[in-house]
C-alpha cells in the first residue's frame, strides 16, 4: 500500500511509547508507525512480558530506533554508560503507555522501580498517557479501578478502554479493549499541539450506514463501517473543534472529546442532523444514508415461502439537500461513493447540493473504499478542479479534508 505523505504535525516531538504484555500489544506496532508517519521521533520500550507477544524488530524498523528492554545495559550494547530511564524522560515530550496491563498500571500507581519501564515512569516529568487493555473482569476489579483513580488523581491521562469483543469470542463483550489508535493519537495531539487550528469551529459530522427495517428481524443497510466519519470527528476534536457526530449503527467506540448521537434509520439521522445543523459552522456528511427504505415494514417476521419475493421501496429524505437549503455561508462537505463516472457524478452532486467541496471515491472493484481502513479519493471543488489523494489510511485522509476546512474557516472568520 502506498501511504500518502500527509502533514507532519508531530515533527520535532520525541515520544516514548511503552508496550506491556497483553494480547493488544501487536496494535502498538501500528501506533509506532502512525506516530513516525506524523513526524515524531519514537523510542519504544518493551517489558519482558511484551516480548512474549511482539518482537522488537518491527518497532526497530518502523521507528529507526532499537526498543529498550532492559534496565541494565549489556556491555557494548546500545546505551553503554547511559541512564536511559532518566535521559529519555528528560528528552521526551510525551510518554505513552499502550497497551497498559493491569500489572503495569499497578506498578505505576505504587511507584515500583523494579524494571526499566517502571523506573522510567517514576522519572516522567509530565502526565503520562495510559491506554489500558485487559479482560473486562480485570478492568472492573476494585484493585485496578483504585489504581486507575490514583493515576488520574495525579494528573495522568487514562483513556477509558473500549467496549467490544474480547480476544476470545467465548469471553463475549465488555469494557477492556485497548482504545483505538486514533483515540490515543487524538489524546497525544491534544497534549502536544496546544494551538489547535480548529478552535472555535462547531463541526457536525455524520458517519456509518443506516438500517431500514423490512420486518421484525431484517433490514436493508450497506457496508459503511463509519471509519471515515469517526476519523474526521476524532481528528477535528484533536485540532480543537467542538464536534458533534451523528452515527448509524457501527462497532466503533465514541471518539474522545466528541458529542456522539447514535441513530438507526435515515429518518432518525435526518432529525438528529437537522437539529445539530442549527448550531454548527460546518458539516461533513460522511454517512452512507439509505436512499430507499421498505415502504411497508412488517411487524412480524416474514415467513419463508416458495417462489420469489419482492420488497417495495420508497425514497428516504435527502438530508444533505435539506441542509443545503439553510446553508448560508456555512461550510458544507459531502461524499460521493460511486461505482463509475466518478467526476461527473460527484460534480453533479456538488452543484445540486451547493457543497463547498466533495470527496469522491470508488466503491467497486479492488479498491472499494466502503468498510476499508484506507481509501483513494478525489476532492472536487465548485470550480471543477480535482485534487487526487493517493491510497492512504482514513485517518490521514481525514486530515487533508480538515486542512481544507481550516483554510475556509480561517478565511471566513
Ligand atoms: C495470553 C495472555 C494474554 C494476556 N493479556 C493481558 C491483557 O490483555 N491485559 C493484562 O493486563 N494482562 C494480560 N496478561 C497478563 C500479563 O501478561 C501479566 O500480568 C504480565 O505480568 C504483565 O507484565 P508487564 O505489565 O510487565 O508487561 C496476559 C497474559 C497472557 C498469558
């Protein structure tokens, strides 16, 4: 996959990323990659248990620095004569603990210094960002909760773990999942980028699919995952915007610092969006709202019958068109998911709905943007000119869109 260059908002920042031993440790490899992509210098620290789950090599290759694993340097090793548990925190703009095991949290709360990580944490100069991940029963245990309270009371930033499927399906769902990397990044941005360029902007974002009921158990929907809208909301909040997110049914947890409304149908989304639009300066409509719904949904479950069946459909309301009627000088951005004639269809939608720009992407073939983590896109503006954005992860793409919105917002205010 080619990654877009994106901005380097963390250029010049030095981040210590400490990885402890849990199932979610592998996700930190991607976090290290994302931080590096954003221009940060990243030094990883692995506990002995983390080594049971991940190897140092990917961290080394991605960050260009050998992970530190031991308290006492071996002779001729990477840090001879150095005291990295002190010098690293002297230099670090931010220490991030992700994932944080129950054990690491306890040691940090207690002030242990019996390995490299715990000793390093003792010398941290500024609040540490802690992203816990553990089994829900462990997370809800009084001991862990007490330690978390203690860390928070000392000013450390503990991100609430997410709710979701646990490592083994039979464990079911519960709170304890490692917060999404995007959420951890947003928290890092909040701390390290104190002059957010979207401060004061009230941004409304829609995300995800809608579900249109056909009978008591079935519905029509689409493959939208909500990742694009959530990435935009999260990145905008990280840049200081006051963000309201209206989402259809998705399995993503609420982004930090964002007001979230969960809806199901196109009509529910319409009501929530029009209401929030009254108090917004800009809106990005990234949801894949159903254009049609069954005209006569059944209260019962439809029984199996022989022969073909048909569902009669009716049009749903066009939310973006309604929003554009009361647009005024506010910023309105749409998405066009097309299977062909991308430019023509996107420009047609942009003109009909008086959009400031539209993000067009293909939802067919190998690079189907819907549901994927990465997407290629073209941004068209009213002049008809298109900016091609290479295949890149949605969180990077979201930043490009926000750069545009920032420019427009700064021009108008
Ligand atoms: C397969 C496996 C998965 C584990 N997953 C977690 C986890 O997600 N969270 C956690 O707090 N501990 C987890 N543990 C327990 C920790 O690895 C153990 O408490 C260890 O001492 C943590 O060391 P560290 O905090 O120094 O990395 C797991 C253990 C095993 C064997």
